[in-house]
C-alpha cells in the first residue's frame, strides 16, 4: 500500500467517525462501531494498544478535548 493510499484511508476513517459522532452522538457512534466489530479480533488488546498505559483521567481528558473541537 502506498503512503498516499494510507493517508486517504486514514482521512476516510476520520471523516466517517466524525460523521457518525455528529449524527449519532459519541455514545451511539461508539456502540455502532463496537457492534460492527463484534466477534472479530481482541477488543481488550486493541484498546490497550491504543491507550497504552494512559490513566483513566488522561483518557477522559483526551475525550473531553476531542469533543470540544
């Protein structure tokens, strides 16, 4: 996969997520994505990989900052 294709895919995923959140709200958008991903992969591992060793407060602050955009 070329770098351009990866950027385009990242942009598409970002735009799709933004659209879901605007239309459904954060809670329903998250639930929707979880339902799509059910049965595939290890969600606990994926969440751990994404957030690393972030504290609950750091995760909360990141979500609040994202919602304020």
